[in-house]
């Protein structure tokens, strides 16, 4: 089994890199754990205060549960992945049943932030992209998918996303075994990742 962490700023192209990897590998060989599923449950926080939650800060995540789930998968045990609702800022009663697979990918902005989680990884990847490109992608995504105005997205970028990126996300690049510039459009890097995974899986079978 290979545990791979893929981190990078919002709009850097992490999801595209992960999608291309999953498509390039045999069906059923990979499971992706989105770090977003492991936000702390905020049902104990008054509703009017939940809008102030900083989803780009390390304290927003349940690192203990995520690490425990990775350890269980490494032991060959299935897990129940949480489902998090951005609308209510709470963890849902439903879960997603995940069986152990040959490749486990942890994908999220701060996937390389927690030292205990990093120690469970066989390969650490940081997807990099120019800040202007990331902002353009975030505007396009949030306007189309989340119904926000461009002005609101830029205000949030300046107030939250940019300072959190500089303080917490960008520094984790130094922990990466591989930095992927230009995000998901870097096909050479995706091919290198695919070859690394295939080679290591073959070695584990020998």
C-alpha cells in the first residue's frame, strides 16, 4: 500500500492532478480521502457564529481522526469517512464506507501540515501555481459553482485565503518530495507520479 499526500493552495490544480492519477491507474486501485471531509464538527457552535469559521486554518481540521483512519487503512481495516456540510458547518450523520486499496491519496490544502499525518505518508506532493492563476481559478469556480460575486470572492481572497496561504500552506512546500508547478496542466509531473506508483506497487508484489 502507498499513502500519498497531495497539498497546495486553493485553485492550484490539486484536484486535477488527483483526477488524472486516478484515471491513469487501474480501476479500483486508488481511493481518495479529501481533507475537506475531516473538518471539525461545529454543531456545538451557535449558528450565527459558524460563518466566522476559518476553513483555511489548521485548527479547523480533525487531524486525530484523519490520522487514525489512515492507520486503520494501512492495517487493512475499512473506515467510515465523514461527510461535512458547508451549509450547516456540521458533520453529517451519514458516512462513506471506504475499503483499503493499494493507493490511498490524501488531498487538501493542508495535507502536509500535520507532522503525525506526514509520517504516515510514503510520498508527499505539493502542487504549485502562480498566485494570480490561483485567484482566477478561485473566482471562476466560486462564481459558477457557489453563486458568489467576483467582488465577494476577491474580498475573501484578500482577507482570508492569501494570508492563510502565506502563513500555513506555502511553508509546507518544504516537506514535499515532489513539487508540481503549473498544477494539473503539468502532464510530465503527472506521468512521473504515475510511474512512481506503478513501480512501487510492482515491487511490493515481488
